[in-house]
């Protein structure tokens, strides 16, 4: 595998822009039974999470441009090709191809919102009726931790190789933004963890030089 060099000149500097995600209905769509599946020990208090997040973004807006994850996703989904590719990847990830056409029929704002909060499972078969799962595509309560799934190094991006399926969808959404957003397209990816198996991830990490 060709050696990849990622140059980081400094660990400090002015903060120009930051991407955030305000906690929303995805928090309310967690239950005590499903919390562990999305890597939480317990369900959160949405009102408290909103207040704390608003305090954080209030400070950030004083020193940087603040972008909302959902707004950027909505803009990227304005392109029908991007919208179709992302939906196909998500229904493949969660094994629910029957939901693809319904999702593709949503407008870009409705789809962006739904991808964060959840897509309910159709209980239209005995297997699904007996399944304890409520969602074909589960909510993304971890989306507020935007630093986890993507790293920007100058003009290029590293899309994280998420260890848990519960967080893989976040990486897919961020990939769509950094690849297709009309104003936020990067110069390309140093590494795209959504397309790499464990073997290629190990090869990448072995070859990576942080200078």
C-alpha cells in the first residue's frame, strides 16, 4: 500500500469554523431497552441536553462560524444522485431495502431530519412483528459528538472507521457532506473508513505518518 503522509503543523491555532449537532428527537427515540444498542448507559434528558448544547454553541459563535450538521446534510441532499447513493448505503447497512423508495420520496429537509431521528420499521412480516426492534434505521443520538467520525487535516478529510455499527451511519452522512456539499467539498479523502474492511484499515494505520 502506498505510504500516506498527513502533515500537521500545529496542535493549536484560531478556530475558524466548527460543525455541531443540536440534540433533538433522536434522543427521545431512545428507550431504556435500546440505550445500550446506541452505546448509552441510560437515556438522556433532552431539555437538559439542549440547554447545555445551546450554551456551548453560544460561546463558539463568539469566535467561529458554527455549522449545523443537519443543515449541511440537507443542502447536500439537494442533489438527487447524492440522495440516492446515501439512501442505498443506509438501507444496505441496516438490511432494509424495502424502505429505499419511501426514503427517496422525501424532500431533502424531511429526509435529513428523519435520518437523525429514526426510520420506523414496518411490521409487515412475522419476523418483523416478532422482532424487538422498533426501527428499520435507528436514531443517531451520538451525532452530537461530531468530532468522532470525521477529521479535517488542512483541505483533506479522514472519514472515521467506526468500531460500532451504531455509529457507522454518522460516517456515511459526513462522507456525503464532505464529498457533495455545494460549498463544503474537500480536496478529497486521505482515508474513507466507510469503504474499508478491517484488513485495509490496519494497512492504512501501519503506513500512516503523522509529521
